[in-house]
C-alpha cells in the first residue's frame, strides 16, 4: 500500500505538537501564517516546509487544519481550491461551528473532496504526548480509511455526520468552563469563610463534587502555574458562543458569556481561559 502524504496547516499551541506526531508516521508538509514558526518546525522535527498552501494541496493526499475559527478555515480552503484533487481528504481539527461544517462539507462534495470535522480535546500537553481525544464527524468510509492518521495524534471517536464533531466539542467546552467557574466561585466562598483553597480542594477531590477542574486545572494550571494552561479565553469564548446557539433557550451560557467579557475587559484580550479564577477571586 502506498503511504499517504499529509499536509498540516496551523502550527499554533496545538498544531505544532499534532504535526510533530503525524510526522512520526507520515510524510508531513507544514505551513503556518507566521513563516518562522514553520521553518522552526521543519528544522526541529524534520517536517517538509511548504512554500504556500497551494504547495500543501499539490503534494498531499490528506490535509489537516488546526486554525482559530471557521473563518480562517474557509479562507485557507479558498486559497488552495484550484490545487485540490478529487478524493482529497480534509481533516479539520479546528473547534468550528457545526453549521458551517455542514455548509463546507456540501461545498467540497461538489468537487469530490471529502471533509471530516475532527476537533480535539486535551490541551497542548496531551497534543505533545499524542493522547488528545478527537471527535470525528463525516462519512464513515472516509473516517475509517483515515483512522491511521487520526490515531497518529489522538484517540478518535466517530460521532456521526459532518458537523457532529464540532457540536460535541462546543458542549464539552461549555461544561469545562461552567465547571471551572462554579468551582472557582465555591472556593472563593470557602476562602472568605476562612478555609484555604488547598485544604478545600483536598476535601472536594475525595468527595462527590470533584471534577477535572478541581483535580487538575485549578491546583496545577491556576495555583501552581499562575493561570497558564495554553488555551486562550478568546477561543473559549468562541466555543461558548457556538454552544449557546445550539441550545434552545440557554440558561447557563449567558452568565458565562458575561463573565468572559468582563475577564477580557479587565485582564486583557490575550489571557488564558483559566484566568476566570482570578476574576472570580478578586470580587
Ligand atoms: P493558537 O492561537 O495557538 O494558534 C492558531 C493557529 O492559527 C496559528 O498557527 C496561527 O498562525 C494560525 N492562524 C491564525 N489566524 C490565521 C489566518 N488568518 N490565516 C492563517 N493562519 C492563521 O490556537 P490553538 O492552537 O490554541 O487552537 C487551535 C484550534 O484548536 C482552535 O480552534 C481551538 O479552539 C482548538 N483547541 C485548542 C486547545 C488548546 O488547549 N489550546 C484545546 C482544544 C482545541 P500564526 O502562528 O501566524 O499566529
């Protein structure tokens, strides 16, 4: 069997690690908007440096994208459209909008190009280890014939039609952020009552109120590392906005949306999403 050639577009906090892992099993061409990052990637991991996104399309069978939103994805696909071939596969790992994924799937289908939406979860550290979860939507045949590529950077789960991956992803992040906010508010109340957050967490983490936020995010990324997880608040805001459009009469998302706005207003646009803990603690 001839091995597939893969292109990777978007070497940000997540993409740089994912492309490194894909390259362990497949010839991988890389491209990034800030070219120095692609040059560095190519030197460090011996990935193939593409001049532009057209070269990526020209030289590869499968193209992986890991970009901020569907807008950048649409722009990049537009730019390489003339070089896409029939049966080209695009794996979009962007946490995107499920309705936009359905639109893109229909558009690409006209040209015989196959799309999987495969947003990931796990953050930069799991991206580095190759142990991300990916939630994959699209035609089952396309999923099945590209499972080796998906497995090179993640543990994939097939979730049905294209768009479903992004639908699950935004709800997952609504749960992530809601858990973090409620845990932060609870710890603040206990702190005001005279109980140190560390002691409160020791109790909660052996009790029924524990979550990933109380066992890892708050003790490690907030308290030890000073709100440095590696996922920007702006990208979390996008996911919460997407989730709130999916929910009929959302009850919790509007509160989280207000809190995020205040956070970015008070602490800056480029803060890590875990900075919500600080916002709640300074009240
Ligand atoms: P980053 O901001 O670190 O990286 C974004 C990447 O997109 C960079 O390579 C950037 O290039 C590129 N980019 C931005 N704008 C454009 C543009 N107009 N044209 C071309 N390229 C562009 O984001 P992350 O890696 O954190 O996130 C990527 C995706 O993964 C997002 O959809 C996010 O929601 C999702 N995600 C993130 C997680 C995390 O913990 N960070 C976890 C799970 C999912 P440049 O280097 O030039 O800026």
